[in-house]
C-alpha cells in the first residue's frame, strides 16, 4: 500500500522530537534526584545514599507551573539510637519552586504544602525493643490492614529467659505522644501456663514508647501494620523545606 512520504516524514520527526524531549526531561529529573540525595546523605551522615524520586510528568513542566508535585526520600537501614535499624520515607507535596530550583535541585527554603515522615519497624527493630531476636510480625486477619490511631498485629517470638516461642494478638494504640502495644490474647504458647506464666508472656509483648523519640519530626499521628512491619507516620502542613529535615535520623522533640 502506498504511504505518502510527507506524512511519514512528519510522524518520524515528531517521534524523534518526543523521544529527545523525554530524554532531556529524564536527565534533568535524575540530576535533581542525585543532588537532593547527596545533600540528605551529607546532612544525615548516612552509610548509603537515600533513594530520591521527584514527581511530575514531564518533570520540567515545573518550569512553567512553578511547582514540583511531590518529592520522596527513601532511606533504608538507618541506625537510630535506642531503636536500632529503621527504614524511613519523607514526602513533600506541592513544593513551590523557582526556575533555578527546578534545574538545580536545591529546594532549600521552598514552601511545601505538606511534610510527611513514615517510619517502618520490622521484626528485627521491634524485637530489639522487646529483647526478642526471632520476632515475627503478621496480620492477624485475612484482610487488608487498617490504620489510624489504632491497629492490631499478630506477634510471634521467644521472650527472654524462655526456650520456646509464643504467639500473641496485640492492640496497637496511639495515646497522645505515646505508642502503646498491649496483648489482647495469647494465641499459642509452649504449654499450659499458670496465671503467673501467662502474665509473664503478656508482659514480654507489652511496650510503651514515646513516639517523639522516633525520627518522625514530631509525634506519630497514625500507626498501622502491613507486610510484616509496623508503620508510624507524622505529618505537618505549610512548611519551608530544610534539607536537614529530610534526614531520617533527625529526632524532633516537638509536639
């Protein structure tokens, strides 16, 4: 079938231009992500560079809109005093930027609509707080976990000075500044327990923690369980971006 040369040429040129534009946009976004990652790594003195993602398709549309839709900073295996290794994600939304900031990635001082920090404690991190080296965290029900100021989890582990593991259903609650983990039911235990032994198991799976000691930049506002970990989240609105605040090891004592 005959295809006119002119339309084919136009299609080819357009395809080349779109491809070139996509490449330029990807390079610009990658450079900004590397810049932010490097600055956060230096501020936090992390052993591993955090992964950074900037939203916007295309990213360089921010040159026109003056806004980066969101910036995500992911830091894995960060050693936090008295807590152990945690994984953290910081998210900024609706960051108002100048043209120079769009191109350079230096977003210090830029206004942002919200700042959200999420901390993940896996079985190793939570087990350290409970003095259990084999702690396993799972969803007690065959449904998607909920979140908010309360949640639930199924914990299995060997309490200190015991030879065999126990499994306990616990309530996860946020009360003011505190996170409270309280056993509701002993699901499985090594053998028939006396009331004193059952109480010892309950105490082993009980935890009270001031969430302001977590690297959340504020007290936790939500808690939930998902994927074998417990997640805490804190959020602030109408903030000015400080690169040091994107460091997951910065602990704030604010409310």
